[in-house]
């Protein structure tokens, strides 16, 4: 059984009804597992009007009521994690344990927003004149149009939804048409938690058409997008032309710096697990490995040992550690990185090939010393492939790490406090984690710099993009 799919508009779940539908395909078997209804123009207009109408009341709602609903959704998420996770495995391929873990961990975003929504404070500014009162107020920005990706269907959607709703905004969200089950499940949970009709609306359709229609609507006041750099730049330009603020979490090409003084074995273990999580289809996936000369052979040997233990297969099989790529087009795309590296004289240390005749399986792939101008070292691969390169000095490693326009995430391993400080200060990245994995927790900000976007979700910054600042001064 697979999740029943629908639109969710003005508190109603809307199924086919003669609407255009698209196939949802299991990437492990190539079988069609569901039909997804696309929104008509009338559906989009209804979603916009419903969100606008609901905002007039929701913006004035008690923070305690918002908190209650968000907390209930967190509880329901944990209760239904296995069911939601199984459906995610079916429509986008990640191993079941990863999918269930995504739901459980990300239920904390609902908990965090539930608490922080009760603490959206303004301030009083002392006046220069007697009898004057000066107030700084934080108010919800309005109706939000959000767009979430397929690689973490639950994670990315619920972050945006709880941030918008917790701030007092209403939201229309278009999720990934090829991995829709998680977002439909989120809508069901908010519905059951008692969220007023119109506060959350879920729509589907041709991405460019839906995004253009929603962003150009005068009802929409804020844009939130997670996805590729090219699409993000198009939407940011569109939003900017209309003076609409946006949060953009775009692609990355994350560098890893391993120093000679690092705990090399631990670094290799942590990075091997992180690299091939979700088949490398992770915006913060480590992809460019810079290992200092004395540590290089030890790191590579340990890393390859870990790669050899990875069982690739359908996500519902218990032994599977890495599932298929989510889309068939990604198989030749990953192969092109291998072909380019090989043509430029790099050595394939592991993998490099498609697996099987059915499904979108590709071997975990490790490339030794790809040139700096190779495709692998310049373009985000978004798959189970990485490049390994030696370096001599830390300055050299930081320079290479900063050489691309990406700036989402970076990793480093060293036992030297001095090195760690230089790395933390020197890397041009929205997030840097040293000697462990520390990203994407509910209580910390998540976001990038340079071409990787702007704005953050999570942490104390959770509501920043969903609030406007109003100054009120009053005499008498």
C-alpha cells in the first residue's frame, strides 16, 4: 500500500476529479505506484484566496494555540514515522531506516517552532522626549509561497511549514511531484491537529508554471525555496523584481579538509557514512576531499574499506545501506562525472558503474586525484561520487575549498585548536562542522552563502524570514 495522494486546499483533500495527473514511480523497480493530481488555475486561485482569508485570523491567533497545534504535529510525526518513512522509501528510494529517521528527527522542528513561537518578542526603545513611547513590533509577513525538494521530502517541507505557521503566516507549498507522499502526510497531521482551514495549502503541478503563478500573485508576500542553484536564481530574480523577500537554500559542493594531525580513522568512518547517505543526494553531501599528504594513504585505505561494506539495493530490504538514485536521468549524469575524470587522467578507486538492469542503482564511486578543472571538482554531482586530492599546507586547502561559488557546508578534521580556529574563520561557508557531524538540528541555523543562497531555517533564526519589523512611536 502507498499513500493516497491529493491536493490540500482550504482544509479539503482534493483528489483526481478530472485533473491532470502524473505518475509516481518507485526508483528501485521502475513501477508506477501512484497518481498525483495537479492543481488547475482555479485550484491555485482557491489556495491563494484561502491563505489570504485565513491569514486575517491566524495572524492574530494566540501563540499558545499555534504552539499547541505544532506540538501535536510533532507527536503525530513520531507516531507515524514508520508509515511515512515506508512511503518515502517507495517514492524516492532512500533506505527505510534513513527515511524513518528523517521523520523522527525532523519532528523536532515542530517542537522547536512550538516553543519559539511563544517567544516572538518586540522591544521598547527609550525615548528622547517626555511623554513619548517607542515600540518595535514583530509581525507576520503574510502569505508564504514555498517550494520543497525531493531528496528530503519530509525534512524540507516541515521546516518551512512550521516556521511560517509559528510566525503567524499562512502558507501554500508545492512539494516534489516525484516524491509527494511525505507532504500529503504532513497535511493530514496538521488537519487532524486542528489547524484552521486555509492556513496550510498543498498544491502540485508543473514546477515552473506553479512557481511563476504563485510568486506573481499580489497575495503572496514571501518566498521560500530549497533546490538547485539555477532554479533558485530564477525564482530569486522573479521575487526580487516584485520586491518580495525570499529564503533560498540552494546547492552545494562541500569540501572536506583532513589534516595530518586528525584522528584519520574516525574521519574516514564519519565521512564514508555521510557521503553515501541518501545515495549522495544531499545538499550538504561531502564531495571534494582534501587530505594532507601524510594522512592521505591511511585515510583512503580506511575510506575504501568502509565503501566495500555498503550494500546497494532496494530501500525496503533490511540489509540495504544505499538505495537507488531518485531519478533515472541521474544515472547517466553520475556516469558523466566518471567519464570526465577518467578522460583527464584520474583513477577510479571504487565503483564507477551502473548496477543492474532495473531501477536507478549506481555504485558508490571514489575518484583519486581528479584535476581541479574536472567536472567532478567544479560541478555539484548530487550523487554517490567524490574526489580525493592531496594538499601540503592548510592555506592551500582553504584556498581550494573556497575556490568555487558554492558556500553551503564544509567539513574538517584536526586535533589542533589552532587549525580548527583557522578553518572555522577561513572557510567561506554558511555551515562548518569540525570533527563530527553537527548540521540540521532544530536548534541551529541551516543556510548558505555565495551561490548556495541566503537566509536560514532553524535555530533562533527560525522565524527571521517570516516576520517584518514595525516601529511605532506615540506621544500622549
